[in-house]
C-alpha cells in the first residue's frame, strides 16, 4: 500500500510539473485556457502530498505571502464597494495573486534547477505565437475577401497582427523571451543548432515587437537593451571612443524608431494636434495624462481605503464626465497605470504593499546577483506604469508566475555574478 501511495504521489508530482510547463506554453497562445490549466495544476499540487515539506518551505519564505496579502486587501475593499458584483468578478480575475506564489514556492523537486526548461518552453511558445500571427496577417493582407478600403499593411501591425493576446502584453512576453535567449546564449553550453535557433528566434521577436507597435513594448526592449549594453561596455572596459560609439548608435536607433514607427509617429501627431485641453479628442497620449489627472483627484479624496475595487470604473466615469471626457466614459477606460489603479481602488496600504512587492525582491536579486530576476522586476514595474496589468488574466498570470518562480524556486546558478564575463 505504501509503495502504491508513493507511486501515486510521484506521478502526481510529475504531472504537476508538466502542467506548469503547459501553463507557460499557453500564455502567449491560448490565454483563455489559463484558468483550466491553473485548476489542473492546483489539483495535482494537492494530489502530490508532502504537505509537511510545503509548510516548511512557506515558513522559511514568509514574503511568499506578499501577493496573497495584496489579494486580501482587495477582497476587504469588496465590503465597501457599491458595485459588489463588479468587485467579486474582479476578485475572480485576481485569484492568481492568492494562489500562484505560495503554490510555486512550495513546488516539488522537479521545479528545482528547471529554470532552463521553462525558458525554452516560453521561447518556443512565443515563436509559435509570432509565426501564427505573421501567417494570419499575410493571408488576410492578400486575401480576395479583404475589403478594398482596408489600409495597406493593416493586418501586419498592432491589434490586427497581435490577435492572440493584447499588444502590450504580447510585446512584454516577447521582451522576456529575448531576455531568456540572452541568458541561454551567455550561460549555457549550447550546440551550434541551438544557438542559430535562438538567434533567429530573437530576431523574429525584435521584428514582432516593432510590428506589433505597442509603445510600452518598444520602450521596454530599448530599456532592457540599454541595461545590457551598459553592463557589457562597463565589463569589457572599452576605451572612451568605443563607449561614445555605443551611445551614438543607441541614440541613432531611437531616432529611427521614432521617425518610422507608425505608433511613435502618431504620438508626436497627438502631441502637436490634440492639445491636452481638447477633451473631446481621444488622442491616446493626452487622454492617458487626463485619466491620470482624474485618478489623482479621486485618490486625494480616498487616501486611506480607496474607493473599493468594484467602484473604480464608476468613479473614473464620474471624473471623466466632470472634465468632459465623454469618449473615455463611453469606452469605460481604466487607469492604464497599475500603481495608480491600486491606490485608487484599495488606498495607501495596498499601494505601499505593491511597492514592497518590487522593492524586496530587488534587494534579494541584488544580493543573489541574479540578473534575470532584476531585469524581470525592471520590465514588469516599467509596464505597470503604462498598463493596469493586475486587471486581466494575461497580465496577472504572467506576472505572478514568473515573479514567484524566479524569486522563490531554487536555481543552481543564483550565486553567479550578474552580467558576469563568460569564462
């Protein structure tokens, strides 16, 4: 009997691990399937046993409960939300905050030192997603059924291209996949075929980020590239002339992107042709500034507890109406900034807790000299400033999963210096 139970627990642990790989693979491809996969992952976690060991892991890593605590803060705000049904639906969406971090922190032995497997899985998933989007875009562009009034290249950029996942999230996935590629090329002993595959995949990802044209995505890859170049130049100890050359090249690349990318060209058109006082125009960039202005006004009146997670949109729409932002109210636009939205919804305690969610792991990453964790924190915190990432499954599952895995799951290379030279 004991042997049968042991076999059952062992099989459940393996199924749990491969379900985790499936979850990572599904992120950029079938985001709507994530709740089902997460449910299966939780079920196998419970079936694999070993609860004493899990409790020990939780006791040794108390910060694992930071994101669940943030979920509890949101849940408390349901009690003073006027729109309870909206609040409860939001709690369903945010449930990954409560479940994923502690379960990953107490994961079984198969997860230990498996960082490479998750990297390859995520890279493969994003490559497949990119190819699907590109093939669909080409077919739609040259299809005989495509309306003649559709602009040239319409299906090869922005939302028509990134139809699987929202443009901002897909771009963020691609940036993380590029970070994984850089990690693998620098730290792993790869054969020639693997290196070629990774280099080609990385090139496709960079092209996709440009074509998808989410401004946050383009700025993210520029930011991450700048950090890599900065440390590469510092460690290689180039002379001043070469360092200046790197800076000139980076500036020139930025100018080219700003000049030729459609979305960045529209940014400057918005700035020049849709002044911030023109509240009837929904020019994306000015509208975002006005939304933040409305949000800060509401926060000023609800500093301690916020307005409640169920009343965020209703309060924003009232603010939009006062400023004459009728289109923003009609579209029910969110804050497009997770830090501001958290403060608006649950008050100062939730806001401080969200900041701690980034500051503490940054200290851990610095002490471990874990460059990948540090870059992930920089990437996600940067995107938090432009998207309400904790309001959608695509944002929450991505953030919770990689946050918890990189922070809490043991990896055999954590002690290596960040951006260290290859021996």
